């Protein structure tokens, strides 16, 4: 793992020069998060490496694997993993408090089907995930970078979608959700332009109903009460 001039870890390779969709920021790690990192990290955290991850060895079993990019504090991710114990879930996140929070929830829920990689998701996909290895990808409420001059930082762009699709098995899916309408429009355009994917929605809008497995967050519920929209998009890898 690289370090910056202050000696703090960098969760990306600075030699890979490209626009990133995240900004590494410091955040206070609570006592509970710190304990989770110390006690559960050795079991559930996978170190980043520029080599293909053996999923069966990482989870101790062979099962469909879903990768989530940017799980925040992990509340939604933990609920989904608990709902589908038959699947493996890899969460990728750069922010330490979120990693600690998710680990705490993993411990409380006794979730054996979760692993976490604290690193840049693009580098994880490029170097650790084999082509055709994933059953699904979740990208829920990524930073909309709503200022026009920052739109180039948005995660859902053509090159990433192409990379994600290459890591999906046939029939695997990409599920994105956003509460920023202009970003939803961009997501629909970008996903729809990827020739290896097909939209699963039958609605004329192109947006999908929220799948039962994705719970609503307290922030989402508050937004819905205020009349804010939420858009789900579910695309599937073609044969």
C-alpha cells in the first residue's frame, strides 16, 4: 500500500494517473469501529494486490459473488448480505470509518458471506477480479458530483461500465441507484450504450422498480417524503 508525504496510507496507486470518483478524506473512527477493525479486520478484510483473487479461497466456498462499489457505512450492504446468505458479497470502499462500521455490522449479524477490500474499486476490478467472475455489481447512491465542472469525476462512465460488464458472468447484472435525476439520466445513457448489456426494465422510462433486496435507507425515506425521486437501473449481461 502506498503512503502520502504525511505517512498516511493511500488507497489507490498514485502512478495510475486518471480522474478518480472519490476524494480520500480523514474521518473520525469511533471506538466501536476501531474495535471492529482490530478484531474482525483480519478475518473479513482482503488485502489489495495486483493479482487475481481466488474467490473460493477468500470465502471458503464456491458461490455466486456480488461486488459493491462504495458501501458507505454498510447498513444497506449488511441487510442485503443477511437476506441472501447463499451469495458472497465483496464490498469495496476507501473510507476507514465506513469500513469499520460495516465490519461492526458484519460481526453483529454474524455474516460469514462478506469480505471487504479497502481500495480504489477501479484498480480492484482491473487487477483482482477475473473476467466473468461476478454474478452482480451494486452501485448505490454514488457521489453525483453535481457541479458541471465536476461531472467528469462521476463513477458511472463508459470505460467503467465496459470494465464492469467484462467481469460479469453471462446473466449477471449491474444495479445502480441514485437520487439525483440528472445523474440517473446519464446512467441510463451510459449503461444503454454498452453493447454487452441489456436493460431489464419493461417500463418506457427505462428505469426499474426498486428490487425487493435493496432496502430503503433513512435518508432515502426522508427524501421520498419530501417528494424527491429515486431511480433504480438494472442491466443484465447478454449471452
